[in-house]
C-alpha cells in the first residue's frame, strides 16, 4: 500500500531504521512500513547501527527520517544508543518501543529528545501515526536547517561593521541611535544598512529582524538534535485497515 504524498527529499521514499534484538519484531515492523511505501533498514543491535553509520557511505542510512529503537537489548540499550547518536550529532527522530517500559524510562527518553514511546504490543495504526509524525517532523527540520544554512552563508559575507549594524537594527534602534552607539556618521550607518539589506536579501526591516533572530537561534542550537514540542504536535495522515494491523510482542 502506497500512502499519497509520502516522499522524502528528491522524491524518494522515506527511510526508517529499526533496531531491535527480536527478529520477528523487526520483520513485522518492516512489513507494516513497507506496505505504505517506506524503506526499512533493520539492525539486530545498537552496535551494528553505529558501525554502519561510522563505516558506510549509504545515503539512505545517513539521511534516514526516523529511528524505531527497542529500549532493552543485550549489550548497548536504546537509551545509551540515543545518547551516542546525540553525541555524534546523528540527527534523527526516535520512536522508542519496549515491553518493559516504565514511567521513568519514558521520561528519560523524552527528555533526551525522543519523539514517542510505544509499549509492546502496540497497534499498527499507533506505529504508523508515530512514524508519520516523525517523517513530517524530519522534513520540516531539514527545511529549517537548509534555510538557516543559507542565512549563515549570507551572514558570512557581511563586514564586522555591517554585523554590528544588523544587531542594533534588530534591537529597534534608529540610524541616528546606531550612529551614536558605534561612533560613526549617520550617513555611514545608512550605507552599511543598505549594504547588509542587499547581502542578506531582506526585502524589509521586519524581514531582516526575523533573519537576525533565526541566526541567533541557529547559532545557539548548533550541535543540538532534540525534538521540539512543536515537532511532537505534527498530525499524521497515515491509515491502515483494521484487518491489516498485526500485533507485536
């Protein structure tokens, strides 16, 4: 079953990674997601995924849209893998699954940036909903990252004076106030302001102020890969008939 509109970048199908030491669970999740057009990469343990990320040039793995991760596994557990991925800046939405989940475990996972936590056995529709939310969040995250990177490239073309003017414009200061703050002539500030508007490709002062706010946020969040509250609120449009909902253990 192919879900309309379910595409990743370059019109390719979404990719979901599944890490679970239970082969039957990996197979069941894979069949479920394959039925709606999702590519699934399966791993029996956390170490295998880390090795693939470190050694492989597989674009599907490096650009995966979601990770379904078992909490309790031999060797490295899901929470430790979540920490390792965060440290390595492998930015992917995580859905935890566990037959032994408790409140503390759920809280720890969500605080560390997990998108969702499903207890085994779970309904197929719940899994599809969570995966759909993760994929939509990942699409939006990538678009935000792309725009922020474009802004950073534009910002890099500004002179130190233009950057100072930008910061003061964002504070709401007038040209004469900025001139006084920087000890420069007002005509110099007007020229710098004109140049930075052109370099930043801002069509208005309001747009320039928004750009400056995005730059500050992008700088503050460098290296972060947690899921925001906004990301958890994205609504999924996945559906699957009741008769096609297998149980998991």
